[in-house]
């Protein structure tokens, strides 16, 4: 609005000067011109102020542009570094995947090795068990061989300073009617006291035929307090104890039965096997003894383990020999 007024005033002054030359007031004109110049000066000052502000803005803009350029360079560096990091991460990922693959293969190999080791251990344990069983069977066989000519005499009274071989010789003559001189090896008492409070006497016969002759005459001891039985290792004797009731029950029925070591031959067939389980043995006993209660067996006490002499290789017939049942049965 001020600009329009100024233009109007100038035009008015111009028209006044042109139209009325005679009426011009010099002072008035000068004042008007002065006012106009002052006003223009004010406008110029305002423009200069605005220009200065623009220059300040320009300076700030240049500073902002410079800072933006710096940030752009920094962003470029960050992008480059990020790319390098990504490449490193990708390389690490490949390395990790390779390591995991190797780990999986190693795990499979370890499992395979463990399975093979377990199989070897199982085979070793199985072979060890088999070896131990064979050794136990061999030791048992050696014990049986060392005892094959031994008889156990139970029920003979104990006397101070007794001579066992003479006592056995007198017993054979008095009770069994054997009048010839029997050849003995070691003769001594052993083990725990029997039912009559005395320990049994174990006797080694030098000749097998003399021992068999003694066994063949044990029927004369029936109904007496004496008993004669063959000596066996504890592991064999324990198995024989399970077979004694069966043998007596079957024998009372008039059937043919033999007891060879720990094997029971029933009607010519093997009834009891040394490899059979205890459950199978009990099952066999239950079958034969189901009708009548088990018979109580009296006789010599269990034979404790004892040292045995080195066996002689004079005979292998004891594997199939028939064992005569003790007279107390």
C-alpha cells in the first residue's frame, strides 16, 4: 500500500510540475523528493538486511551441504565396510558349515567306532565267558579225576589216636565181608561232623577195581547207620543232590536209572544236562515228584572244597562209568 501511495505522490508531483509551472513551490518539491529518498533509503536498508539474511542462509546451507557430503562419504565408507563385513560373515558361515559337516562326519565315525568297540567288547566278553566256563569245566573235570578213586565213609565212630586206614580195613572186613588186604592211598577224616556227630572219612583206593568191589557190596549196609558214597567236587555234588530224589523215586518204580557224575540217565536217555538251567531242573523234579512229596535223603554232609592231587592219565573211562547210589539212600 505504501508503494502505491509513493507512486501516486510522484505522479502527482510530476503532473503538478508539468501542468502548473508557475505555481510550483520549490520547497514543497524538495521536501517531497527528500521524503521519497528517505523512504527509498529505508527500503534499501530493508533489502540489505534481507540480503544479509540470505547470505547467512547461504552460508549455513553451504555448511549443511559440506556436512552432508561428509556424511555421504562416511555412509559410503560404512557401506563398503558393511560389504566387507558381509563377505567376512559369509566366509565365516562357510567355514562354520564346513566345520559342522566335518563334525557330523566325525560324529558318525565316532558312533561307528563305538559300535565296533562295543561289538569287540561283546565278543571279548563272550569269548571270556566261554573261556572261563571251559576253564571251570576243565577244573571240575580235573577235580573229578583226582577224586575218582575216593570213597567217603560216614557213621564210623571217632577214637583218639585212631589210624584211619586200619579203621577202614576193619570196617570192610566186618561190615562188607572183604577179607583181603585193600590198597589205600590217603585216608583221613575231613569236613564237618555228620548226623551222628563225627566227621566222615575220605579214602583213596590205589586200584579202581577194589573200589568198585567195595561199592558192589554196599547193599549189606542197608538199615545201618553207615554210609558209603563216591567223592565229587562241591559243584558236582550240589547238582547230584537235586537228582537224588528223582533217582530214588524212579528206581522205586522199577525203572532203570543211572547217575553218572551230574548226569541222570533215564531209560537210556539223558535226563539231566550240566548246561541245563536251575528252572529246567526244578521243572524236571516237579514232573516226577508231582504225585508224592519229596523224599528226605540222609547221608554224608556236603563235601567242602579241598586240594586235589595231580590226576593220573591211567584211565578216561570215568566219563561213562555208572555210579552206585549211596547205601543210605
